[in-house]
C-alpha cells in the first residue's frame, strides 16, 4: 500500500482475465462479473493482449490514464464499479484490499503492452 500507482500483468486463462501478484499472495486471481468485458474493451488495441499486458491502476488520477472507474456500492465483501459515463457495472472482489485499505471512490487505470 506504499505505492500510489500499482501494476499487475493480467493474462487470459480458463475463459477469463486473471493475474498473479506474488508480493500480495495472489495466483491466477480471476476478474469476474463484467470486469472481464471491461478489460477486453481496454485492451482491444493491444496485440496479443491475452498473452499478457501491463495494467496500471491508482486511486488518484495519473498522466494519460485511460479509464476512470466510479465506485457504486459494496456487496459481498467486494465493490461494484462502473466506467465513468457508462452503465455497465463490474465487481471487484475483496482481493482489492490487498492494494487499498478502503474501497476508493474512483479507480484510474491504463493498459499497455508488455515489453519483451
């Protein structure tokens, strides 16, 4: 929780986006409940995104962020967010608390290709 901008490297596995983050103890942590559709839209211009991409995210805006997610409500220990200006809502599970002490009112994100 010391960083203001975090980065993970989601990839496609078993029909959804997942990510590993050894530092917080997560392996193949899945995105569910409309979040996969939101991610797929974010990476539509990244070639071979399903093999992996960088996802930067923060509770504060940062230069050239791509999407702002607005907090909607808490449910089942997780939180529903929607892309600002859109109606589709996606649920982020309690694993988000490994990155934030409380659910941010906004999340800012940017997807970029992995550099190899």
